[in-house]
C-alpha cells in the first residue's frame, strides 16, 4: 500500500478482522471444562474432597470475569 508520493503507508495488522462474537473468550472458558470434569471424577472416586470442585468452579468464574473485562484496545471492552 502506498500514497500518492510513493511512500509506503503502515499496514494495520487488525484491518479486516471482525472483532465481534467473542469466540476467543468462549474458547478460553471451554478449556476449563476438562479441569472441572477431572475434579468431579476425583471427588466421585473419593481421592479428594468436595473443595476441589469448588476451586475448579471458582477458577472457571475467574476466567469468565477476566475474559469479560479484557479490553482489546478497540473500544469494545466493558
């Protein structure tokens, strides 16, 4: 890309990308599901106490809050 003088213009690396939808945030939250499943299995088999499920759920809640509150620099943050 160049202007009328032939100088190269800086290229915006985010140009043409649609930032709507929040797919990355959902993907990060979905990545917490195996942790919760493992915690439930460990509690069900008696290896650990119920507190481990609570810790896993709190981790999921913290991840959701961080993804919701993250500002991507384009004014679409909360």
